[in-house]
């Protein structure tokens, strides 16, 4: 018997390696129907939701500004008195207070850098901001809000907003980035439990 030519052997190996495999046969299974919720289960679920919402409403929260936030506020203060600037550092803390007031009964913003406090929740507010300097550059506001109960982290929410300095630059349009950031935060805060 005469040996096969090497090109034929290689072709056969390539054909076997690259051949498509057939998929496994499809077996249809019947999908079980979910159990209908009982009236008691539906009522307890509704009661639990209203209890958790009213429970959060009864809490107070103390906002603690991080070192990053303090540095960002100092940076933004440099832009407050410049011509055509609508940067207002007080607007950031006021928007934060308004967003939290919709969820908590009492909101206080601590000027101290201490997150230890008795009673109520603590929220660490970590802000970063950038003001665009010329037309078509970006203004950005981003922050992370970390809710803590004692030493235990309960929830972390990240939010951001962005705007562009218009042409001509009769305003730096920074306020729009702040509004977008807090709209994002409010939406995420209302979605949390």
C-alpha cells in the first residue's frame, strides 16, 4: 500500500479541526407557571414598602464633607467672583439638602470632619468638580454619597452632571452641571430602599 501524500493528510487534518460541530438536540420543557400571590402576601408586601418608606422618613441624616469635597469647594470659590461665572458653592450644598429632605426628616451638614455620631445616619459626601475655562470645554460635577449607620456602610450612590461652556462664553454654564448631578442623585436616591 502506497502512503498518502502529505498535502492530502494535512488537508484532512485541517478539515477535521475546522469542521463545525452539530449542536445538541433542542428539548422543549414546559415552563412552570408562577404561583399566584396570596392576598396576605400581597398585603404584607405593600405594608413592608410603606413601612420602609415611612421608616426612612423618620430618620435624620448628618452629611459629613470629605477632604476632597472641602478642596473642591475651595477650588469653586475661586470662580465665584469671576466675570460671566455662574458658579455658586452654596448652590451645591443647598441642592444636596433639598435632595435629602425629600427622603429624611432632618438633614444637617456637618462642618467637622468627623463621621462618628450618635443617633441617625451619616452620609459621607465626596465631591469632585471642574469648571471649563473657555468655550466648548466641559464643566463636570461628580460625587459619591456613602450612607453609614455607625461603622456599617448601608448604601453608596454615585452621581454626575456635565455641561459645556457655550460660545460666546457669556456664562460658564456650570450651574447646569450641578443641576444634572443632583437630578441624577435624586433619581437614584428615590430608587433605593
